[in-house]
């Protein structure tokens, strides 16, 4: 079984936190290998003093709805202040770091550039660099592996909280590797220590780790969802439901004006490796089309190592463009702001290729983009 960063910290790298006053960026979904929350694990360590908690999107309790601001509070379980990094502030203030010796960060990334824990990491490292406080980042597996990378690298003009780092959509990095990238590219002065895992290799998908799957955010429901999310999250920039408000978010994709059987047949006729679609009917209890009967598809992973996640999502986007041109919309912003789809895609090129039927051109450029990215990130990798 893979040994997580938190377990390695407590068994082999405890000197990093011994006799220190700690701040901790995490949530209750972050546990050790035995499902004990990291908050409890550190609070029970009598050789340290856990002073303050900081919560990413969804809060320390990991219970807030996506996109909803979280307020500061006192965490009832630990009795500690729980500061929100997804509300008025996106980073700890200097005052919140001034009484700490070390800022510990233990969050899960799920392998897609959109996932906002990487943005929280970026802002936290920026604040720590300014405050001259040491940071310890505890590593966790990339659930969709560290070998395959997909899409184009973020255009800096489209940097946002759903796309902060100059990485492709499926980036193949672990959380600690992202921290090393951020340090090198943006904040070289930061005092950063990373605690790697033991036993993880780049070819591993999450089922290979031997660890129990704990949902790191409310809509991250399982391994298949993490694999499909690289592609299906793009539908958040359209008028199509991604299954929020159902038991299968990012696996169920549809709208009231869709024929799910037609859509499944069209998708399956493209013969994408490792994934199949079946028609599905669902009624979301919240979010887009709440209370309405929706038709669409459920995407089923049948051979995980073969799946090109982004191509799955883009192929399904092409299906909506071709089958439902009068109803399907990639949403734009009337105020001239960048479309949310473009923020997710990391630029306008993918949207323009979809709208003009040229997605093959986008993917034809992918190998060169990824080859250059892999050269650039080689110094930051921790595992083979």
C-alpha cells in the first residue's frame, strides 16, 4: 500500500514540525491511510501545537456547495479557528501567519487543471513567501496517474482560479510536484519542504494504490469521476447539465432537449478507447435543470489506462454541436469578459476549434505541446 505524505511526516520526517506552532490548510476529507483525519492526527501530536485551520473551496468541513463563499468560523470538532480561503480572501493574511512557525498544506489534487486546490496552493505559497514562513507540503497520489498528459498548456492571459498553473488540462503531477513547480517558477525565495509518498509510481491509477478512496470534494464521487472530469468539466461552460444534483456528477451529461439513445449511439460510433456511453434519464435536485427530466448519457470507464479523458469530453461536445445545433450553446458573457469555457480550457483555441469543427487540429498539436511540457517539468518530479 502507498504511504501518504501525512504518514511519512509522522513516522520519518517529524522533525519538520516538532516543537512548532502550526497552521494547517486542509479539510476533513484529508485522512491518513487508516482514515483518521489529518486535523485529528496533528492535533493529537503533543510535541506540536496546531494553532489554526485554513479551508479551501468547500471549507474545512468539505460541505459547502461548489462556488459558494465560505465564512470564517470556529471548527466545532477541534475547537480551532477555521479560516476560509474561499470567500473574501483566497490566501492567508500576514497577520494569520505571524504567530506560526510552519504552514502545513495537505490537500488532494485530482489531476485536472480546473480543480481549485492547486489555486489555493499557489496563493498560500505566495503569502508564505511574503511572510517568510516555512511551508511543508504533504503529498498524495494523483488519482489518474502521472504518465498521461492531455491538452494544451494554460495561456497566461486566461489565468483564473479554475486555471492557475502553466500546465496542460490533464497534467500528470502530484500535489507536492505542483508545489515544487510553483516555487521554481513564481516564488523561488520560499522556504519549502515537501514530504513525498512512499511506494507510489507514475504508472499507478488510484485503484492500484491500495488506499481507500475518500471524496476530496462533494462532487468528487469516485475514481471514474476523476478520470472523466478532465473532459466533462468543460460542459460547465455550456447549457448542458454535468449531473450536479445527481449521484453521478461529471459522469451523467445531458439536457431536456437531448435524445439520450441518439447521443449514446453517436458517441459509441466514434470508438474512443476505454469508455462507453449508455442512455440515461435523470432529474437533478439542484443546479442546472433542477426538477426537470433530463436525457443524456452516462459515461462508463471500461479500460482506465486507455482513456484519453480530454478527448472523451471534446468528442461529446462535438456530438452536441452536430446533433443539437439549435439548442446547444457554449455560453458567452455579455459584458465582454472571457467566457467561462475559455477559462476552463485555458484559452480560446479549443472553443474555436469545437465551433468550427476543427478539434482534430487541436489534438494534432497536443504531442508537441506535451513533449515540451515534460521537458520543462522534469526538475520538479519526485517519482518514476
